[in-house]
């Protein structure tokens, strides 16, 4: 009995109501037989104590009007059930007006009318009938209307871990609104492996009396349901379950499937499990469906896919060599509902791919449709369901009783294996290794997981630590004051700072800002580092305090741990400050670790990807320079990844890429605008660059670079003709005659350092 409109169950009840009380019928209630008050036999009466004959109770019979008349004889009219003094339907209520089955004292049937949750009607008009409506906790519920709440029996999750998901599949579910999937003991009649009603059919979905595996009664209704009546009710050319694709079980009240009459639906989960991919042709298919982006050119295949567990991503793809003609592909959460995604493949790239990030549990309908009347042919549909790593999948993968970050085998959320090491890691060894009075994960906040290798803070600068994950968020900063430990590049960072440890599970853009209690940005210096947070050379972004109205924007940070520094100054702020970190996933086909176009190459190794943010792996008609097998720049290195000048296989040239700004032919990758101590040569080397030469500096000036303010009265330049050894402070003609550092002087306050790559 699926989630479809129909009145079969209502008809069934009406017919059942015509069976006299105490009469035949498989579903007749257990009621006490009527007592013959006339001169005939007192049915079922106990014999007198002495074993003698049953006494004649007299000739008085109840007439139709309820009056007692001494008519005698066997033809006296029996009393109506609703005034006979008996509990005829066994519900604990007797006669009118106490029994809800009695409309009046003349009613001859005490049986209660069917509730809204068993009457075969869609009483609240939401498209869900009776026990398939999540507002019905069972067939005895009187009201079907409600908010269609999510329960354990309709949430798409195998809550009790028995391999069966939701109603009607899970034996613990009496209805879609049932509150638990826990299987009863013994199992219900429709899941116990026995033919309880002796009709030759056993359990759901084979027995016509079973609404689902949790149904407690296999008794067949008086009128067979549409999927077990021997008729082709929907004129589809197939009759009943399992022959008719519209029937999910023998007990279904209609043969019309979730996608309409005559539309067969392929169980994609089962097909992929058995075959790995679905291959067929659209030639000769019937045309039933279409979508906003097409599909009216010819026939289609319809697939049902159930997400019953947590997934990081789910990809449906026909973008592979097995798809030879353009297809239209669309995805829905109800077969006849609106499109969630819709796309069509052109002639040169006929396939389509959809990727759902962290798809919600539930049932999805995917349609592969004809894209062109002029070109119809075979296609191959592949499904890639990427489960979360073992250390954040919510499962006890190694069976040690510990899950995910609480498992000693997990160093972090991205670990793919929960297997415990031979020796307990520091954060699960029962010792307070850092003597801070806190022991192991999760008690010690320095332990990111039970498998973490040290109880020391993740950043060894001595600054207060806070943590955020992929979701970002807001957190209150503990007031700090005094001297700081981290020196940013864009201005002196003299005050104390808080370090936010940000763990990203996806490539992301990050926006970082500090606000006061009113939500107004405050003048706090912000900077960020990757790798070892102690090293200034690992800085990936810096924003001066004077620019407080603008967040620090960090673009395309990779998966992993990053350190965000909020400078709070030498004096603690009067009121606590709030750090706001907004994380926006930058996952695309070129960085999602999936072979989206099915060519055996993934992400940056795919010729369709010029950079990690590209939206498609589809290969161009001609191989790009960094994937053409040639050493185009003559440096002895060929293509990606061997040539470091190739950022990806789809890079259109093997030339040096500038990660900063070009001024003419000079690539300036870093320019300090504040005093930076130490050797300028080393500062640039830490950034994979070199100090600018005199010739390059003159080229930068010639290309239009202007000194922005007086702070640029020094410029660190290597190989200037006036430099001798480590002597600095040489002038460049036209720019003054003082404060020009040759680049190697230690402990010189370099107010400007210009680094270049060659």
C-alpha cells in the first residue's frame, strides 16, 4: 500500500461492514454471538450446574422497537447490537452512546468506523494515504492531517542498523509516522517468514494483506488490492505485483507507480550493486517525461536511488565514452515533482554529470532522457557515492566500541581508517602528558582527537587557542593583553593575539573579521598562516587594523589546518570581541577528487582543468599545452606535473606563472609595506622568490609602479652597482641617495622589500 491516492481500502472496509456480527469473513471481528431470548436454544450458554437440560428462558423476545413481547418461537427478531447489552466488537464499550461504532440505539453494528489512518483516503490532501502518511503513527490513529513530521520510519536512515530502511521495509515500522525502527520480538506477521494466513503468500511484499514488513496481520482484505487482483488495472500490459512496474508490493492499492501509468522505474541501488553501472540505449524508449531543460525529443529511462547513509558527495554521470548521443538528465526528489537539477549534453560532449554535496537522506529520481531527435543511442550511467572518511562517518568501523574522533585510531576527521595503533596515542593513553591537569581527548582541548599525537597546543606560540571547522561560525574571543607572539607582514603586531585553528575538509574561501558586541567591525589586525603556525614565512594573508571595515579574504584554501590570528592589542579590549569566520566551499569538478568525465584522470591531472576552481573536467577538442606531450618552453621538463610552470594539465602554457603582479616582464610576488627585520634575501627565499635586482627594479618603475607613500623611502635591491659586500644604505639615482638596502644586511629595518620570481 504505497503513497498513492486511491479508495480501494475504503471500499474494502465498506464491504467488510456488510458481514453480520458473528458471521463469516476473514476480517470479521471476534464478537460474542447473539443470545436467543426465545424458546429456542440459548447459544453458547453454560449448562446448569447439575448438568440438566438448559432452562427455557421464557417466550419473551425483543421486538424491533426494543419492547419485550411474549412472542416465543425461533423467528423472533434479535436485538440490535447497539442496545443488546453486549460488547459485540470487543472494544470495551457497550451499546449506544458509549460505543463509537454506534450512531444510534437502532444501529445493528457496534464495530467502529475506520479511522482516517485506515480508510484508504488521502484525508489531508498531501498525496500520502493512511499508514504511508507520516502523521499516522499506526492504523488506529484517528486523524491523518498534520505537519508530515520526520520520524525514524521516514528519515531515509537505517536507524536500528538491521539493513532495512524506513516504512514499509523495516519490520520495526508499523507506519511512516512510527517513532522507532527497533524490531519487535517476535517479528510481526509480515516479516516472520511464515504464511500466517495460509493463503500461499508469505510476508511483505508478497502477501496482499501486508502494508509493510511491520504489519502485524497478514489477513487478506475481503476485496483484493489492485496489485493482487489478477487485473491489469492501469492498462499497462502487465498485471499485479511483481509484473507491473507500478506495484511495489502485492498489497499496493493501485498499479500506477510513482512516475505515472506505464512508467517503469529502475532500482539504481540494486543495479549498481550487481553491475557497477547501467548501460542501455534510448532508441525505442517510450516518451513519458520531460524537464525544464528538455527531454521532449524522445524516450527516457527513470531510475530510483535511495540515500540511506551519510555521504560526502553523490555523483550521477553519463559523461563517459559509453554515452554516444546527447542526453538530457534531470534529478528530482519526487518523480513527478520539480527538477532539482537539469542539464543537457551537446553533440561534442553528449553526457551530463550531477554532483550533490552531502545529499540529504531520502529517495531521488534520476531521468536519462533523449537530447536530440537526430541522434539517439547508447548511454552509460555511473554512480559514485563517496562516503565520509572512517573517522567522521558515525560508524564504529573497527569494532572497538569507539566512534570517529573518540577512536584511538583517528588523528582527525579526514582519517580513512579507525584501526587502533599498537601503542595508544598520546591523547588516548590515560596520562596527562602536558601536565595541564587535563587528560586525553576530549577532556584536554589540545587533543584534536583520541588518536592525536600530542597534548600540546596545535600552535606553539603560547597564544590563546580557539577552534572552528568547515562550517565556520562565530566565537567569542577571550580578552588578552600584553605582548604578542606572531608578527604579521603588513604592520607591526605588537599586542597579544588569539589564534583560531580552522580545519577545512573541503577547498574553501574564508572571510575573517572581528566585531564588537554591537556587531560593528573593530580595528584589529588580522593575518593567517598555513603549515607550522610559528613560521612567519607561512603567512597566506594579512589585513591592517586600519582596514577594519573589510574582512580578511582568503581565497581557495586547501583542505587541512589553517591558523587565523586576531590581534587584540597591548591593552585588553573593554568588552569581549567576536570573531566571525565565514567558510564557503570551493568544491568544483576540478578539485572534488572525482573523475567527473570518466577519462581516468582526476582534478588538476585532467586536461579539462586549467586550475582547481574550474567547474568542468570536460576535455577540450585539442590537448592544452600542459598535456600535449611536448616541452613547449624548452626547459627540459614536459607537461603537468613534471613542469613546475604548469599549474594543471589544462594550463594553456608552460611559461612561468606569476603568483603576484606583473610589471612589464617582472613578476612581483611580495611587497612589504611595513618594517621587516632581517635579511631581505632570506625573507624572499622563504617565499620561494628572490630580492629584486637593480635592473628589475628599474623595469618595474618603467612599467608604471609608483611609490604609494613616504614609507617607501627604502627599497631592498640586490646587485646594485653601488653595493659592496654587506654594505647597505646606497642611493639609486632619481630616488634619493639614502636608505637603499642591498639585500643581505642582517637586522636592518627593511621598510620595503620587493620579491620577484624569475
